C-alpha cells in the first residue's frame, strides 16, 4: 500500500538522464573510494577530473560521467558507501540498484509497481508488454514522457532492462530473480528499509535485522 509521500514523489518530474549510464559498477566504486579518502564531494569531483581516474575518452564524457555518478552516490550514507567499496560484487550491484532507484523516480516506480509486484504474485517473467503498459500509464501524469522521441523511449526502456540484468534482478531470459540480502546489506539499507525492500524482488522480512 502506498503512503501519501509516495503520491507526492510520483508527481515529481521524471529525471531521464540515466540513459547515458548503466549501473557503472567499476566507476562508481572508484568514485566512492575517492570520496571516502577526502569526505568532500567537490574535492572528489576535482580529483577525478584532474587525474582522469575514470579514464574517459573525452573531457566532455569524463565531466558527464563524473556528474552523474556523484549525483547518485551523494545520496548514500557513510555505511552504504563503505559497503559499496568493501562489499561483495552482489552487495555492490544491489546497492547501485538502490541508488539509481533513489535518484531516478522513473526506475523506482517501475521497480515498485512492476518488478516487485510481479514477484509477489509469483509471476516471474518480465515482458516488453509490462514495460510498455507501465510507460503508457505514466504518460498520463508525466508530461515529460510525451515530449520524448520514440528512439529515446526505446533507449529508456532498454536501459531499465539492462540495469536490472546488471544487478542480477532479471536473468538473460527476462525471468525475475529473487533477492535475499546479506545481513550487511540489510543493515546498510536499514535507514531506508521501508523503501528498500519494495525495489527488489524480495520479501520485507528479509530486510529485517
């Protein structure tokens, strides 16, 4: 059941810049490492830019990727950032799915309304019809979706699938994969526990400590 805060958030404009970047696992870990060494996001940006730590091919791409990753990771707590750096690959992937859901409400809404709900009713196959139906439903309340081209729409929906596969939430056959969080991950996500379990194919009790 949605809370009143969910309705308010849902009415915010969708930020669609995630098309330029997937989960960005290696780069996100590098950015987190730099931040944890200085504990300042502006200094982090400068260190990354001056030393081309992400090894982008062009200056413009380097700037864009740094901006996007810092926008995401700056929403994480210290404990979450530490787990992103020191955790297992599974924990890192699930944390990055969590942060893209916090950053992009389009992805968050899809995760809660489609991915999580299908899991709960034991419908484990995610189809293009699910994605298209979600998109058409959201056009009614998000005018920004009406203004994008068909090619951009296709890229948006393809990127959502790509990120779910990167996070191992959906396999290559588009079957939903159940998430059982580690105790470390559940602990790191505890400040956002009510929100966190709803973005995964998981049961709420699995996030209880």
